[in-house]
């Protein structure tokens, strides 16, 4: 097939230097230190608490949608806290009717060192609480520049949380907010499309994870990549799916591309509320089961 032969050429065993080939060689090296290093050391957050971080440098890969539905699905039987760290506030908009005041948002964690217990807001799901985002999160980089505890503000805020699970939706970059999320997380999930640009962001994710693992949070591990907006009939999906799995665990469940996802967003509802029988809703349920089985 055309796509497979093109990909094989990019991964030329004789030393071709295409961007994807270099990225995958780096991933092969980095992933060894991204899975379960330092097993005997503990994160400062409660050992029994699972904190899931959804991150990818590239936007538009289904990161926020995955965070929303992982949190909502976990909340069917557990107490869950969803943290929106993206200044666009897309995750927050699904659960809040009105804009959140700055002083009651997650921004207060970084500016005023408030705790999750002080700021967590109830949603229409009685088991799901929310730390909402605001546009002012864009100033956190400047706000925490030079602060001795700049990387630990979110970690400190979550010590007061009594939730069973925490899900963090990161902004599409590796700035101060994302680093705060990595410092307090136990599991990193990387939503990913089978595209060249999406793969390019993996290098930064792995390098950042390794740095955080070595210096701040030895407990964090990459749980896997979730392929989103997936169409297994395309040549690019068939060509890239296998090689990704060679270097990074890929969840068996794939999230199909479907208009029902955008319809649910437009109605400010989760898929489980808007169309629980839809294919993506069932896929997110299966994905959540995989996540729990991997703990």
C-alpha cells in the first residue's frame, strides 16, 4: 500500500533523517524511562488517589472531549474532580451555565494558593465536581515566573481533595500549567490523531515527563495513547497505528470521528446525556474501563 511504503521509507533502517523517523527513534529511547520508574517513591498527594492528566502539545486532538467523558464516566460510581487548566474553558462550559468569577476558578489556586476543597464547584452530576477555568489563566506563566513553589501550586491545592479520582484537562502546550499538572499526576494519557503533526508533539511530552519524573514526581507514568477521531479505513491510520504501538502503549479502544460529539458540545452536554447509545459514548465507556483495568 502507498501509505505503508511511504512510512517504511520514512523509517529507513539505513539512517534516513525524516522528522517522524527521528521522533520515533527518540521515543524508543525515552519511553524506557517513562513507564514505572522509581516504583518505591511516593508522590506528595495521597498514594491511593489516581490523578489522570490529559495532555498533548497539539490542539484539536480530542483532549478536552476525552477529559470530560473520562471524568463523567468515572463519576457514575465514584466521586470525581475535573480540573480545567485550559484558558479557553471548553471543559467548564459543558457543566456551567454562566462564566465563573475569577476568584472562584482554578486561577485562585495559582494566584492566592487556595485549595481544591475551597474552590470545587458542584455540577448537575452529584458525583462530579469541577475546578473551572477562566481566560485569566493565560497570565499564570508571568504570575509564577521566579516563584520558588511555582511548579507545586496545584499539587498543594489537591492535598485537601477527598475525591476518588481527579481528571486534569491541560492546555495545548508544555508551559507552567501543564508542568503543574504533571507534578501532581499519577497517570498521563495522550489523546492522539494518526497524523504527522500530532506525532511531532510526542517528543516534547516524553521529554517533559522524564524531567518531571526525575526531579519532581517519580510516580507519574504514561498510561498510554488514545487514538481519537479515528477512521481505520484510511491508509494513514493503518500505516501509523502499528508503529505508534511499538513505542507507546495504545489503548485498544479507539474513538471514532462523529458529528454527535460536536452536537453534544453545542448543547453543553456530555455524550452520556445527549446520546448515550451513540458509538462514541460506548467507546468512551470502554476506554474508561481500560483505564481502570490499567491501574
